[in-house]
C-alpha cells in the first residue's frame, strides 16, 4: 500500500459521484470533429466526442471518466443522452452530413442500446441513414451471437456501422467477412508513419484497397500533417480526419464552420486554407 493508491481511490469515488449528477447539472457536452471527403473536400461525417467540465475538478478526460461510467452502470444513460444530443445537433446540418457516435462494448450486451437509438431518432426527427455507430473490435471478444443480432437489427432500421481503430488490438479480417460494416476507420498509429515507413504505408494501402473491393467507406484517422493528408488521398481513402483539418469543436463552432464553407468547397487543400484563416 502507498498513499497514491488511496488518492486514486478517492478520485475515482469523486468522479463516480459526480457522474451521477453531471447530466442533470449540464456539465456534459458534445464536441464534434469533422471527417472530410477526400474528393469533394466537404464535411461528410462529424464524430461526436464527449466532454465533461467538473465544477471543482475542471475538465475531465473521456479516457478517465468513460471507464468509470462503464464500471458504475452510468454508461447506458450517458450514451442515451449523447445519442439524443448528437441527433438534435445533426438536424441543424446539411442533410448529407452524418453524425457518428462511439458505442461502448458494454452496451452491446444490453437491450438498452436499440431502445436508446430509436428514441433518439424519433425525438429528433433525424433519418436513420444519417446516424453512424462506431464500435471497436473488442465487442467481438466474448461474442455469443448476440453481437451479430444487435448489430444486424440496428442496420435493418437504416443505421450505419463503423469499425473504429481498425488495425489495432485483436484485429481480424474475419470481422470484415462476418459483419457488414459500412465504414472502416484505420487507426492513427498507421497513418502517423506513412510518410517515412513503407510497412505502415503498405498496411494502410491494403486496407484502402480491401475496403474499396468490399464497397465500404474508409476513414484515415489522425491526419496531422499535409504529407499524411496527401498520402491518404493517394492511397484512395474516401475520408480523412485529423488536427491538420480540424480539431474537435463545440456544436456552435461546427455550425459556423459549415456555413462559412458553404457549398463551394473544391478539395481538401482549399478547406485547409479556410481552417487556417
């Protein structure tokens, strides 16, 4: 035992108690990181990212509070709130722009996810085709057939499914064979080295080729330099996401960005110039 263990325990307790009132107190919010079409340069998807401003502890990282929410059974109501808020925000955007919401593996085991999705769509009026659920490969680790059933039911009502962070963890091409994903997001760890490492580029390139053959969209994550952006375009990725194009921003700033871009964006380079301005 040492005192740092006690300090961690106290912080975990404080965050768990804080989460139980965070939604009611308006402390939770969504920021959005745009994902751009590599051909048109327009925003194609906006990924919803949760933020928490604790009244005394300040801004809490999702990497810290999401696992706590999963362990204390708060992830279901928090995700339901996020789905409702994201769908309401998306109603302000162009009808061709989708919104993506990350789904915890914990929720795949719960009957609450389909209900939360349907409720969010009905309350907001958003078309199902404009909602994309992002899941990671960890949802398949203890798959008893239930995962496939839930994912299939969600797709049946028109939702899109994205496989996030592809290329890490327990990646398997079997997932692409057995599950009809609409989008594959290649992990940023591969895109980070495409300029310098031929092996990274070869892996990213092969995923882009495979997705094209499967008629699946791709997103190159973590694009932080113009060279990485150029490589992603050359490799044939359909969409790109990263700080060089836009950091996550509040909904009101995203809406202003969309309006300033208008409908005349020609390519991602033009869009970069606008973001710098």
